[in-house]
C-alpha cells in the first residue's frame, strides 16, 4: 500500500546570553561554577514585593543582534512589554516567567521563517528525582527564537540548528553549545489525515531534536494508521531512552494568563539604538564565504569548509598574513589548514576552538615543511600530535622530541637505500626493464626505514644512482 506522509516542524530555541549579571538583578550568572543557591537574591527567587531592576542592557543588545542576524524587522518606537507567563513548576519561584513580547519579527534563516525573537528569564534547575531545586540559574537572560513550522524533515531541522549554533559562535556572547534548549513542535499528515500539533519540551541538544522528530514521526504515523487521533499535547523527551512521553494536554495562551508585568517599564527601541548595535555586528558566515573566494581566490568548497568553523577561518587568515598573502602562501595555508588540519579535526570529532592550538603553531609547522626541516609526511604526523596534545606542545618541540627532523646525513640515507634495494629484487628488476613506477615501492621502503624522515626527492636521486650505477 502506498503511503503519503509529510511533516511540519517549528522550533522554539532558547539560548543564554553570556552576561555578567542576571536579567533583572545583579546576581552573577556563573551558576555552573558555584554551590547551589548561592547566586540568588530576593528578585531572582521571586520574593513577594522584590522589585526587579530594569532589564540588562547587554542582554537587550544581544537580542537585537540575534534578531538582525536572522533578518528580522525590528519593533521600533513601540512598547515592548515584559509579560508574566504563569505556570506552576518548582523551578519557577515566583509562579510566573518574565518574558518579553517580540523584539524582532518576520525574519528568515536558511529558508525557514523566523516568527519572532524575544527576551526572557531562565528558570532555576529542578531535579525531580532528588526533589531539589537550585535557583542559581533563575533570572539568567535567555533569547528565544521562534520559527515558523517550515522544516519538513528531521534532517532539515538538524541542519537548521547546526547552522544556527554556528551563527551563535559568530555572534559571540551567547552560550550556544551546552545551554541551547529547543521546544520541538511537530505535526504530520498521513494519507490525507492531518494530525494535531505536538510539542516536545526542553530538548537540549541537536541530536536530541533529531531523535525526537524521528521518534514522533513514527509514533504519530502509527496512531493515525490505526485510525486514532493525534491530540494537541505537550510531551517530554526521555533522553536516556530516546523516546517521548505524554506530559499534559497543551496549554493555550489563556492557560498562561499573560499580563504585562507592572514592575517593569517596557523597552522602547529607537532606530539609533538598533544602528549602534548593527555597527558592532560581526560578518555573517555567508559574507565571509563570499569574501574568502574573492580575496584569496580559493575554491568555493574550500571557503565553505573553512568558514564552517569560525576559529578555523580566523586561523586561516592569520596564517596567510604570516606566510605572505600571495599564491604560495595561500596554497600552503589551504593545504595544511583546510585539508590536513581539518582532516584531523574531523577524525577526532572536535572543532578547532576545542584544541587550544594557536595560529603561531600552524605557521611554525608550515614553515618547517617549507624550509624542509621535516617532510610533508612528517608534517601530517605532527598535526595529529598537535591536536592530540591540545596545543600544549609546539610543532618544534614535537619534532625534536620525536626525532623527526629530515635526515641530513647522506651516509645514513645511503644505508637505508641500500637495505631497501636488497629487499626489493622484483621491483628493481621491473625498474631496470623500463617500469619507472616500480621505483615507488622502493622509495616507500626507504621512508619506512627512516620513519618518514627522508626527503623523497633525495631518496629517488640516491636510488637511481645506486641502481643505474
Ligand atoms: Zn538575583
Ligand atoms: Mn520560552
């Protein structure tokens, strides 16, 4: 039987802003580094009568920047209220979350509509299994990005989030990795029957969102296939089991009893304010990609790979500046950063910023290859070691520690060549009868005997002299 299945997904993505103090009080936001319930005051634990301070300026600036980067229209010269969103949960001491109306609207990112961007406070951390609550996080500024239900597959949602996290890294001052949480909305249509929207709350990784969508797609399809009905509901993601579980039938806006918070003045954005923020805005990944192609004359594919990792792109530019911004310098930088370093990063499943490597390290390595202190082959080994040692050792230290400098002593090289010739009777015969390529295996032997410390060009020279006589 043929089946006709389609899905729509919209996300509500929360990301913390990396401010020193919380959104409405001066408590620090380093909640992970301190004892539970130490970064708290009457405001952020919701004591009745405690007056919140005006919202943190940096948090507003960052929300403007995010909205702008996502192509939103800004809400100018209008009251942007903080509302009280009421719900009962132990992580929310006041019984309501202070959450603003949109700061920017109608944006688009990777073809996905951005419904709105707003600012709100993070609740505390409740551990149902232990029955404990830690309010250190309560009041940390959060930016919430609400998308239109435009994503049509788990893969598309995953790619959207990957690119969004990359954008966060470009913007800076956001705690993208590690604090990103996405409420994941999904509805499906199966053989002409449209199911209701299901929301899965608080999924805290890209992989989680992907798994949730995969799981819900199958679960909802099976319900519809059996003639059942998809209820409008909120579900929880059980990460350990990679399944979702019903929590409650979905709240409507009425359930939250939104009211403007009478303790807080609304924010009013002016064109001036937005322009000031725009002046600080970093280059977008898309623009950087374009610039790399134009400025350095590199291939679009290479630019894409470099730009996919902001720090890697920075290193590339710094290294080019050091090596000389010409054809040779650029091609060395592409070879050793975009090809070799990237290969090692991918193999180790890490990003450049996690390695603590510095641009100087790459310059030092590339120069060692350029001046033939080490061979290309050893260069690759050293990059692997540099990543493994997380930048604690410089290439020079690694090269001398491992005794990997190119062999200068010709007698040592000649000895290795002689041994290789002795072990390669067949190849030598082939070579003598005119097969030039047969020599490659002999060169390979020499490289093995010298642990890659020989210059292939010199080896070929010596071998030919010895064989041809
Ligand atoms: Zn506080
Ligand atoms: Mn929210």
